[in-house]
């Protein structure tokens, strides 16, 4: 009998499309803007039209989001991680075109943390040469790997060895370069008005309105509201385990009038994960498919990081907990916890994801989140 339900947000309750738009815009800005590598500063705008955003997204991630789908299929779930992997790959490709002339500099750059100031320095050097962007290389390069999840970051180190002749560990883990990617993405997603509240830092590039006030639900707002009411009235405790930051979770839920159904102690976001990672002596990723997000969602945010990390897996009475997600990362997290998993076909790959979920033996495969109600009734 299901007694607790933990929901992912993107691809389950709210559309991921604007996140993917912001991700593509972030990678594009890091390459072209004079705030970063500066390869084509005149091409950066802060008020792109829908058609322009679509064109940039197709350039960065492919016409059918092939790059995003590959990363998702390898268990990578967080948009910041996807941005980092995509930009890191293009960064190595750009350096490979100047390696014959700048071998010593490249080796030096890849031995120390890369922050925005270092990117500016690197950009000034790259700009002296004729280099070409080639986002299409991502698929062919990563199809040669078998890495999954955050291990894909380590594969960037391997690419640096092969393509640059440099031995480095600079791309592993949550690095300063990763933080640059994260902050730039937040500028695009939450806009000037909210970026400092979101990240604790001001915008590097002003003029971005953000997507926060333009969320799209994956079923009628009222129907999802009724689902939450039904679950609460059925005595089922509900919570959230999302890769979204707190602002981007709480604010939309407030606007949609969904917060009334939840105990805030059981809404766990990327901010909780980042805070937990900073507490670790040896910093390592705790985002999905690591089960940390859902463990804290189950136990509550007032549970210590240590207690969450020391939770014995699989958890006791795991069959009474249902995780609802749209990605392999969600499924893998649920598996580690010993929970049931319901896959919904409203994520990036839509109904095409059914085959992957069948292959990995999801307990349930549902057309959308509203089908949870029928699942509970049948039980």
C-alpha cells in the first residue's frame, strides 16, 4: 500500500522547455559574450524572440535535442550539469584548435580552477586565432564513452588528454567553472529581478527578463490541484524532490496555489542539495541519481545532512513510497532507496521514453501525472 508520494517537478508537474531554452542560451552566452570567451560579442542579445531561442537551442543541442536526450539517457538530470558538460566539451574543442601554438598556456590553464576571470584571459588568447564552433561533435565524442551520471564530467578529462595532450582533473566534480555555468543560467531563468535572491550574486549581464513568470503546467492547473487534494484526503503524505532551486519551485507553486497542499519541510530543492554538498569534507555531487534529494524529501529538510547520507538503503518499508519522475535519474534514485517508481511520459522524450523505462523495469509507466490517482485507487 502506498503511503507516501514524492514528486519530481520538471517533466512531471511543470514543463522543462524553458529550462532547456535557458540552458542553450547559457552555453551560447559563455562562448560568444565578451563577459566570457567573447568569440562573437555582437551576437549576444538579452531579449531573443521565440524563433531566435529555438535557433540557438537547435545549434547547441541539435534539431531534436539529441544532445540533451543523450545526457538524459546517461542519467544526467540537472540542467546545470548539462550546461557544464556541453560547454566543457565545446571549450576543449576550441582549445584543441590552438594547441600547437599555445600548448604551455593550455596546460597551465587546465591545472588550476577556471573562474570567469580565467575565461576572459583564455578568450583573449583564442580570439587571436581562427577557430570554429562545432556543437555537433558532442554526440560522436560521447557515444565513444560508457560513463553515466556525473562520471561524464570525468570523461571531459579524458577528452582533454586525447584532444589536447594534457593530463588534468579540472573538469571533475562541482568546480568553479561549474559555478560560472550555474550563475549564468540563473540569470537567464529568473531574470534581473530575482537573480541575486537566487544566487546571492548580482547579474554579470543585465537585461534578462527571465522565464519564471511564464511557467507551463503539464496538465490543467486545477486537475493537478485536485490530485493533490485527493492524495491528502486519502491520508497519503506528499513531498517534492526537484533539481530546481528553491525560488523556482516555491514561487511557481505559490502562483499556482499548490503550496497549500504541502509541508514546506518536505519540499527539497537544488538549494538543499548544494548546501549539503558544501558541508562535505570532500565535495561530491549529491544531485540525482544520487538518492539524497528524495531521502531528504522523505525525512524532511530539518533532518541533518549526515543523517540523510547515513540512511540505510534500501529504506525500511520502501514499497510504501512512490517516486514519480520523468527521467532515468529519478528511476535510479528510487531503485537505490528500494521505493516504487512511476515514470510519466511528459518529459523531454515524451512517449519515446517508454522503451527506456520498460528496459529499466519501472514499476509503472503513466501517460501523465494525473494517472497517479487511478494507480492509488486500484491499490
